[in-house]
C-alpha cells in the first residue's frame, strides 16, 4: 500500500514539472516572437498616430463652433498622443547605433509590450470618443440642413403659389383693362355723337343764345350722369353675377339632396308577412299565390282619425315591402382595428294609379352595402368607409339597374382625446377652441366608430344614470352643443360598432331621464326633428320596432333601435317618433297582434313559475283592481289608435292580417269574459274575484274599440259576407257578451263608414238586416260553458262547428229571455241585465255593489254582492278543495295572497290549449328568396 502511494506521488511530481517546463517554453517563444515584432508595433503606433493626426486636422478645418463633447474627446486624444510620443521616442532605435544596441533596444521594447498595448488601447478609446463626437456634430448639422431644406422647399412652393396667383391676377387685370378700353371706346363714340348733336343744336338755335346755354348745361349734366351710371354698372356686374350663381347653386343643391334622400324613404314600413296561426289548409291553398292585389295593398285611410295631410299620387310613393340586413364582423376587438361589412336589401313597390292591379305595379330592390375599416388609433390615424348602393327597378317594360359608390375617410382618435372629453362634458367653449385650432373635425371617431354627437348623448346618458334617472338638466346647453356640431357637418346616422347611432343614443338617454318627456316634450320634439333632418343615412339602421305593455301599463321596448328591454317609453315620446316623417320607423306587424290581444302574458317568466304565462294571465285579471285593468287596456288602445292614425302599420293592409287580428280580438276578449264569469265553477262559494263587474265593462269597451278600428281600417277586405259570417259564428261560439260586443262594433263601424261615404257600408248594413230577421231566440248565438272553443285564426265556420256535439252537455241556455240587448260600454253606467229566471234568487250583480270603498269585508256583503249568474254549468263539488266555505279567503285585503291556485289550475290547461299565436309566422320561401337576393346583390356590387 505504501509503495503504491509513493509511485503515485512520483508520477504527480514529474507531471507538474513537465507542465512548468511547457509553460516556460511557451513564454520564451512568445518573448522572442515579441522581440522580433517590436519594430512592427512601433510602426503600428506611428500609423495610428498619423491617422489620428489627419482626423484632428479635418475636424479643425471643417468645424468652427464650440462643442463640449468634442473638446473633451480632443483633450483625451492629446493626452494619449503625448504619452505615446514620449514612449516611442524613448524606445525608438536610432540609425547610428550599433547592431548590438539596436538588438537591445528591440529586446527592451519586447519587454514593454504590455505597456505598449495599454497605450494602444487608450489610443483606440480616445479615437472612438473622437469619432462619436464628430458623428454627433455631423448629425446635428444634417438635421439643421434638413430643416433649412424643408423651409427652402416651403418658401419655393409659397413663391410658386404667389407667382401663380400674381399671374392669374395679372391676366384678370389685363382682361379688365380690355373691358375698360372697350367701354371707353364706346363712351368716346357716344361722346362724339353727342358733340355732333350739340353742334347741330348750336346751328339750329343760333338765334336763341340763352336757350342754347341751357341746352349745353343740360347736355353736360346728362353726359356726366351717363358716365357715372356706366361706371357703376360695370363695377356691380361681377358681384351680381357671382351672388346670383352662388344662390342658385345652393338652392339647387339643397333641393336635390332633400329630394333624393326623402323620396325613396317615404312610408318606409313593412308590407306582407304570413301569419303563424293561419290554418294549415289555408296556407296550402294560398302557397301558390304570393302576390297581393291592389285592394290588399292600399285600403282607404282612417279619415276620421287622420289629420289633414297633403295627398300624394300612388305613382310617387314607394312603399317598403321587405327589409333584410346582414352584418359580418371580419375583425373586431383585435389590436389592429375593426373591419365590418354590412348589407341591407330593401324591396319597394309602387302603384301606378289608384285602381292599378297586380300587373300594374312597379317594384324596386335597393341594396346598401357598407364596408367600414377602422384601424387602431396607434396604427393609423385614418379610416375608410365604402358605401355601395345598387338599385334594380322592374317597370312595365324592362329591368333597369344602377350602382353608386361613395368612399369617405374618417379621423381615428383615441377615446381619451380632448374633443371626446369636451363632447362628453358638453363644454361648448372647449369644442369651439379645438375646432378653431384645427385639432378636431366633424369626421373624428374613436376606435369603435362613434362620432362626436355619439359622445354628446353618451355623456347625457351617464349624467342621467348618475342622477338616478332625474330629468335632463341644462337643455339649453345641450341644444347649443348639438346645433354647433350639426352646423360643422357631424352625421347623426353613423352606426358604430356597438350598433348605436347618435339618434338612438339621444332617444335612449332621454327616455332614461324619467318624467322629462311629459314636462319637456317640446325640447324633445325640437332636438329629434333637428337630428333626423341632418341624418345622411338611416339613423334607425333599418331595424323593426315592437312595443309591449307591462302590468303597470308602461310601454316596454321588446325590439326598439337603441333601447333595452328594461327601459320604459312615455306615450308622448312614442307619439313624437310615430309622427315624424324624416326617417319613419319600420314597425313590426307583431305590434298589431299585441295591441289587439286583451290577455296579459309576460315576456320574461321566472324559472320557478309552474304553469308559465297562463298563471300570470289568470292572476292578473283575478287580483288586479279595476283601475289597473283600465290603465292597461287604455295604454294598448291609445297606442294602437296612434299607429293606425298615421298609417304606420302598413302590413295591416294584407287581408290575412286584418282577419286574424279581428279573430284574435274576439277570441282573447271572450276568454277574459269567460274567466270573469265562471267563478261559480263549484256548487259552493267560489273564490273571490276582484271588481268583477267593472272588469267586464272595461274588457268589452276595449274589444268594441279595437274591433271597430279594424273594421274601418280593413273595410275593403273585411266587408265580405262570408268573412262577417265567420266572425259572427266565432263570437257566438264563445258567449253572449262577446256576441253583443261584436254586433255593436259592427253597427258603429257601419255608421262611421256611411258617414264617410264608403261603398262598403251597404254590405255591412245588409248583413245586419239579415241578422235581425233571424229567430228571436238566437239559438246559434248561445254562450258556451266551461271549455271555450279555440278556433284558429283564418278558418271558416266549419271549424267552429266541429266538436259542438261533444260539448252539448256543457252548453247552457242564454240568460236573456229575448234578443240580445246592447251592453252599456261606459264604465260609469250600471250593468242592468237580468237572469233567465232559472234561479230567481240569483240575480245579476251591479256596479255599485263592486266598489273599493265597501271592500265587501263582511260575509253578508259578500253574499249580497256575489250572487252568481248562470253563465256556465255547475258541476259537482270538487273533493280536492273542501274549504270553499271559508269567508276569510274572499276579502279585498288578501287579494293577491289569497289567490286560489287549486281552483284556477283547471283554467291553465284550457287557456294553454286554446292559445292563438299572435306573431306572424316565418316564410321559408321568402327567406330563401331574400338570401338569394342578398347573394346576387353582393356579386353584382363587386362585379
């Protein structure tokens, strides 16, 4: 073991010694190599010094200024050069030395190689500092030269412009001089002729020197006045011509713009859509005929409702038939910007005369394609909007097509720009200052395409939210800001990437302000009309509007441009939007179905509702007070009257819509009447029903008004004996009250049509006369019990008759002993109808017995006020509800809490099974045609 350790130690010692020898040999090799290269290093230093000398000389010759960095670099160079010069002089071999001394010198230089390398590095750094300083100076000189060059170029362009202006002025002056010379020559000839006349006058009146002097004086005055008049005429002529041309150009331009914008958008409403609840057999029969005759398109207007308006020829009025809009967002929300392509295809038709048929109708398809490119504000400051409008006119002879292109640019600014902040805060002074300083323009938009007016109304909207829906403050200030921006040319119809236009934001912020509409309707009307007049494109984006009425009798936007479902719309604001003619709203035909339906179905149901909207409908009529019901029905009828008064529901001119709406009004009203009349469903005491008599009067008054409006509006289509017979059978299939309402509506509509000299009133009068000659007992008009028939809209009488045999056991006798008597529709009158005598002790209730003040808190009052009629059959007592004798359940104070779920549950299934769809059905073929038209429009636009 010890021997092995010694052997390893000897090997390690030998290896270390060999390494030392190798290191020493390498050092000697490098030393002798440096010894031979020492003169070369000295030469390199000399060459570096010569280069540095030339550089410093060039800097000295070309630079005469003062720069601290350059001065510092020169000082460092001087220091390095001095040290190197001393070192080189000390080690430079002289020529007179011997060979041995020169070798020793080289040997000493080799020993000082590290020192030389250090000085050489210092020299390199000094040279680099000098070069950097010189480059900085040269860059500054280059920048100054560039600025001077640009200034020189601007001066040259200004001089060129001044030269051109001077040249044009000289040409104009030369022309003016020529005109003056011509005028002077003409004046000289005139003066010569006048002098000749004066000479002749002298010769003629030589005998009369006094008269001659007077004539000469008069001639001199006339000559001076003529010269003055000619000079004034020549000076005023260019100004007058320029003023006349400018006025004519402005007048013609405004007239053409107004005509081209307004003419194709008049009466821009929807035309025919198929009804969803139409019977399948009728759909199959009418599937081959999609064209409408002239009587279906243009029924007479409601003259008793319409204000005096200027009539227009049918050949000048384009009516919107269909409208389809597609919007494709290619890139949205990226860091590079937004690219959106939107296409809207609108179909119009126009009658050539009042008596035109289907073959005498012109059609036009207008396609609007808009491509909007909005780069990010950090990428580009400009955006582009390309608009392509393609029109295809199908007249009696051929097809005409034309296209228009419009490319405009916008300035893209970040949302934090000063102009947007000023608009949001309504700071008119700041807005004017930015426009005067050219830091803002009417074409400024943010990254989402929202312009300046959008930020103005967005600020008003935030203000209303912050003030908890308080009225809009400082209306005068807002009006001034809007007026200024409109005068600058800001468009009110620009659609941003959030599908809002400034007009939509204005409507939204105003409606969210609470009660400001009723207090400041004039301000709303003024601002709305001003915004619509200055809109260059459709501010409502060709969107349909649909309104609903909630339980509190408030108007809620189901579909409305710029509004959410949670907003409410005052009637005054809605009337302003309905009456405006600049850009008429396109109203969905579902509005007609909504306002003809007396039932109440909520649009948004809670998830825990067991029976869905049917329970809400029943509880609404059972628990609400008469005043709430009255407000609800009046809200529907008022808006329906306003829409029909201004002909905003053009789709109602289709016969199927009118017939379906009359059937819907009859059916839903009859359901409510049956609901209010059948609370004697059990043999014992029925569940309490609030203000029953008043509600019956209100719902019948509502049905009367709606049916009468529809009969007058659709007198062209509905004044048909078969159609009227179907309506009568439909009403008779329900109950006697419904049939009374239908008869009274028919009589009043006939009288109003007769007063309007309509030829259709005679058909209705003949039909009423035939009805009066029928059997006095009116067996065909008896009311039904329990289960009410639920015919589908648009079918004939055969459908209503089916199932009568199966339900004969549930039919009852009519409570009236003779012909049906007209029911009083005024809610202040007393309902005076009598029972048939089947149960003498059970009389009809009166309106006085159903007052809120009495409340029927005692059992005696309840027994007296709720003597039930025999309008429905009585069935055996339901074993599932044994507590019907509890009178505490029938108090007014416990109306909502005391809602009898078990009792009314039998009504839910019946209503659900008899529901009539109140929305128009989709037309697959029409959709396919519209999609094909859109594709064809794209191809034609790009070709």
